[in-house]
C-alpha cells in the first residue's frame, strides 16, 4: 500500500479510553471526576497518546454507571461542571491531544425528560412515539408473564420489555429496564440527537465514540426471536443488529453533523454483532457513515452461547479473527484495535498470564501484536500498566448491573452460586472498573476517601509511579509502541500478511509498506504467547535484521533457520529496500 499526505490524522493516532468514575478522584468522595482527570493529563501526554475518549460524564441516575443519561447537554455533578469540562478540554488541546465524547443514543435514562413526557403523556401524547411502546400480546393479561409484546431478552438478563401500569403498555429496553430505547424511526428523535451533537462540536470536542450504534434501527414489526436451546428468551438480534435503516441513519447523521465541519473529526461506531462485510460498508469513506468500528468477534471467542459461558481459547482462533478483519476491511475500511475497554475483563488475565513470573512479559507481548496490526489502537486506562483482573470474593464485591442481574437470574433458576461467581470473576465488567493504580498508597493514589469499588490489592506492585521509574516496565513498552506508530509508516499503513496461522503458541505476521518513491519497508512481528520457550522458523533473508522493538534489553539477534523465543517474548524486526 502506498500512502499519501492527505491520509486522515487518526490513522497514525492512538486513543486512550478514560472511565471517569475510576480514573482519578479530586475531592475525596471515592468517585473519579473531571478535575481528577485534569491533574493526571501529563501522564497521558507523556505516554504519547493522541486522543482521549471520555466515557459518559452526563447527568445520570447511574443505573448503568452513566450509560443511562438524563441530560445530554450538561455534566453530572458527581464529575464536576461544564466549566470543569471546558477547562479539561482546553488543557487536552494545549497538550496537543484531542478529546472524543461517548455518544449514547440508542437509549436514554427513564428519568430523561423525553421519556418522562413519553410515558406520562399516555398513548396519545406528542412524545409517545419517541420510544418503542407496544400493548400486550393479544389474548394475554397485561403485566403478567408471557404478555410481553415479543419474546426478546435484554442484554442485562430478563425480558427486554417493561410494563407501565398507568398506560397499560410496555416499553422496549435492550439493556436495563431504566434504559428505554429511543425510536429512531421518528425523525424528531433524530433531529434532536443531531442538534445535541452539533452543540458539543461547537464546544470544541473532536468527535464521538458511538455506543451500540448499529442497534439504532429496529424492524418496526418487532417479531419474536428464536429461543436458543436451553434459553429462556428469544434472540431478537436478527431484528435490530444492523437493522433495515441503519446505513440510512448513519449517512444522515454524517450529513447533518459532520459534513463540512472545519475540523477532521473522529467517529467510531461500537457495533456488537456486525460482520466484516457490514463493517466494510460502515467504514468505506465513499459512503460517509463512520470512520471505524469496534468489532466484538475476537472478544467473544472465549465464551460459548453466553458471555459468562467461559471456554478455553485457542490462539489460532484469535489470530484468525484479527487477520480476517485485517484482510476483510482491506484498503477500503479501517480497523479499531483493542484488547480492553470498560466492558471487557483485563487482557493480561484473559489472554495473557497474570502470574508474577509472566505478567510483565505477557502484557508486553499482547500489546506488541495488537499495536502492530493495521488500524487505530485503543488503550484502556491501566492497560499500559498491565493491570489485572480483581480478586472478587463474593457477589457483594461486584457493582456492575450486568453481573448482578446475571447472578440473580441464574441463582433464581437453580444455578450453583459458586459456579456463577467463578464465571463473573473471569468475565465480569467490574474487572475493568477497579480504580486506576497510580501508586502503592492505601487506595492506590486514586482517592483520599473510600473508593466506590475496591482497589485491586496488587496495586502495591502494579502502579504507575513504579513503572514510570522503571525503563523496562509495561508502561515504557507502551510508550515505545506508540512512538513507533508515529514514526514508522509501515506500522499504520503497511499491508498485512499472517504467518504460521495454525501455530498455537507463536503469533507471527508481516507488514509491508511502499512509500511514494518506491522504497519498501517490511516489518516482521514475532511473539511467543506461552509460558514455555518456543522456536520460530526464520527465513535466511531475515537473519540479522534490525531489531526495531523488543520486550527486553539484550535480546539475541534474529537467526536462521530458527530463533528461540523465551516465554512471552515479543519482538519486531525491520528491513528496507531502496526506492526507485
């Protein structure tokens, strides 16, 4: 692939996600806030990231930690004020970084004025059809089991319908019952959302990460879904994942909000269930919908029919998934690259080895293989330290609505509580939400008060202060990876060729980039993702190639016919050919 000077800035950028509740607390109430983020901006600038993605900070009753919004154009007092936000935004820009807001418009809180008017105005009210209201099934008694308008299940367990006794109808909620879904079929809803987005852009934000944006379009018939074997609710996904008007809606959003804007903005669509083929359409610049998507395929390989149905992961499956997206989007679309976010457990515990012997190297190896793929990498807070899953002792230690509802429903239907807890310890979202580990003080430097969720006790060893002081730490490995993306065009723009696809220990691939003069740069990426040494075949013409990046000082030169990699060792080698 030959690149040009007018490539979008975000192709060489690295994004850092901040979960404000757990990042830094400035006022001692145990909850992170905007001024806490402001005090820690230099950590992010020194890391070298280009964009900060801020998870929701809007007013909210926090049924789902801020993803249930009551006012799209203000800041929750828990986090600060609009003045605090403006100061934060100015300081982000002063450091040469950008800020992206979390756009949550599939649903609102049931305390949002839009929904209050929709509910309290009754079936004939002017805002009734801003949400999905339906009567009970014919021949049933409203409000009783089985009377729901269809059999769809919620992502947070139970039915996707909530009964309203006053009007005698149900409203749809794909997530919490307090997160009613907006009806995007209504043009007034869409225009209200677009106006809100323009308001934030006028304030100076640099784009949006769009929460579950491919769920906006539902089949208006709302048909029943197929009930999986052993399931209690129907799978409605075929009727709302990438629904019938989703491309129309996103193209309209682009025209109404982003087209002609003086800044080149970043638009990222979180799209559960989207296929490679759909993502290629969504991210094709000629279609003007979104810049990149979050796929879920690779983070669904270690569980079966349900998220908490944990099964062993085969490395060949994981490699194949990422490679399929690399080649599937090709030179048309663009990938988002991530291991962690606020909805996923910590990658060093999930795909790595968080034991004291291998935590550092496995965190580095996983970072290397991800950041050397083609796409824009995302770093979730604490990932740059190799933060691990937390040791939750009982259900009382959890805070996440998804985990709590899952535990309640499974135990109510006869599941062994300890087995349910075991799955939550592995896959629960609270693993990503324990406080950021700044130092080895009692609350990890996160707060002077009592944190809203317990700090991981390993913070005495795993923390930012210790890692900044250690040039061989996970933190400094991330710094080198980010700097490499900024300086070596082959990292951002090179073609991708997988190697050794069936090997269950070695992750290997080739990146190749031709510049405008015809000069060619090739990068060979190698990683041993196992706790035993492993030999990797090396072609003779790569022997002695420049070691561009290694996970530790003094790595042996690349040798042919094979090189022995230590447990969890990763490295990147480079060779160049002259131009025309």
